[in-house]
C-alpha cells in the first residue's frame, strides 16, 4: 500500500467524504512560498496554507525561535505557572493592538478563540445581572469556525446549521451589509442596513449578549468585503443596548486586509477580538481572545469569580515562541510595503477576468484576491491545474481566490493571478 493509498483508506481530510477521497498531493517539503510534491514538482502556496503562513513556510526567524524553545521547555501548564514566551508575546500583542484591548486569553485554535469569546460575553452579562442575555446576533455570510457554539453563528444557509438542526442553537441573523467597501456610503439606516440591526436589538436586546462579526472581510462564508461605516453604526447600537461587540479577526488580523487589523479600516474598537492563523506565521496552531479590561473585570464579579475556561495547552511555550518571532517580523514594518505591492499588482492582473462570461465580480483588498463565479467551482479542476501551472489554489463555492504569503515575489504573484484567470476561463 502506497502512502497515498493508506491516506485514502485511513485518514480523514477536511470536508471530505471518506468513500470518495478525491485527488491528493503528497507534500514532502514547504519553504518560502513553495510546496514540493513527492514527484519533485513544486507549487506556489497561493493559500498561505489556509491564510496563516504570511511570512512564508519555514521562516528561519520563526523556526529558530521554536528550536530554541523546544530544547528548553516545549510545554508547561499555565494554571498557577507562567513563562517568558507567554509574557513576551503578550507584550508584543498589546503593543500592536489598538488601545483598550489589553486582556489576553491564549487559546488552542481560532475556532476555540471564538468559543472563548462567546463564553466571555455570556459570563460578563450574567455578572452584570443580565441573566437573560445568552443569545448572539450576527450577519449572514459569516464563518467563525467548526466547533459547536461557533457553528451557531456561522451562515445558516451555507454553513452547517441545516445538518445539525434541532441540536444546534440557531442565533439571530441579519442580512450582510449591502454596501461594499469602496462604494459610496449612504447615511440612511434603511439603505445601509443599520435599521435592521437597530430593529433586532430593540426587539431582542434583552436576550442578546453580543454581536459577533468578521470586520470588513467575510472569509470562508463568501469572501465578501463590506463598508467600514457599518461597523461604526454597529458599535453605537451595541453601546445603546448593553451588548458586547465581538470582532473575529482570525483571518483578517496581522495585515491580511492591508491594515494591521481590519478594525482599523473603521476606527472601531470591539469589546472582544479573536485572533489566530497568522499569529504564529503558520508554523504551529495557536490563537488568542483579547478583551477590554472592563470585560475581564466584569467577569471577575460573576458568581464563579473566575472565567470558566482553561485548556491543557493554554499558552503553550512553543507556540508562544513562534508568535513572538512572527510578531517581531511584523514589527519591522516590511509587511506594509509587501501587501501594498501585492494589492496593486493583483488589481491590475485580475482585471482580465472581469469580462469573462461566467464571472460575477472581481475583488481585491490588501493581499486578498477574489474572482466570484456564477456557478460553484469544482476544486478537482484546480487540483489538476496546480500541476500544470505550479500554483496551488483551493477554491470554494463560487469563489476562486488567493491569499498569498506577504513575501511572494512579483514574478511568482503573476503566476498566481494567471492561474486564477485560467481557472475562471475553464471553470464550469
């Protein structure tokens, strides 16, 4: 039995029917923007391995930091103990985040950081005497992870709500903001969608603990970019109804939208923010849920007196060391020039797709490029195209998209955009 035969027989991949495993590339090495297959062929990782490898794979600054930490202390429990990697990472995060977000809870993964944020919101509301505030509001088109409570705030149509109907508590959904980033903002609440949010909060504000959204960019729910002013209005309405505002910046944080954090496009600071993916530069799973001091101290006033969450690998020193190294690279400031150049080049080179008959829209924001198609795109076509073009793309639903590492060269980025346009031409 070959390795890939064993894989097909015994290993379970994301969103895969084990009876129909589908085509698979066996990757033997990852370095910079390149993935090497077992047949010796190479492909540009235009996905940044699900958006996290912003500095490229196997970056020496990060791998060396991890090797030093591995030789010293791979793990120690965080209950009653602390360590310098956790402290140093916290110091860097506080230095990068907007003022006010200064209480850090380390998590295992992005989805878990959302779970933690939702638990924080409920426990905070209970501490404030709002015992009925246990529900959440959000917008359609969002994605916040595959764990249980996180699923309840994912898009109810394109997510997994239908499959788990009856077992999953469905939350309060609003249409996604209709005005996109770059379009002219209309102050009329009836036209910009804020009237719908206000109506929901007036009707059910006494039951809603928090509003959770992906700021500006909706990722796996549809790669939709909406206007920053919607967030400003949402901040005001949440304040009026004693509802916590939660930003899921797992995909957008650390430069992915052209700003260090997507919230900066709107100048809005949430009560809680979820971070992950690029936090360690894609070298090891790690995440964080960061709140204001008011939220943290409010939870301290609850009946429990403590926040009721504590994973075994919380603040894993190895992951913290990777995070310190990754954020140190961001602190150099080189990412700003890199992502600006990527955005400019993608706007120019993806424009060729706009006139194709099956293309609905072409969108670019920071180092995110999207070609939206009329029909769903078959990932198997992209899988084969990867061998022919040397570019690894993983389209989903109607979207052909890329989120390349910030270190990609202009020449390699042109290969990515050419592969995207080629896929748009050949997609059914």
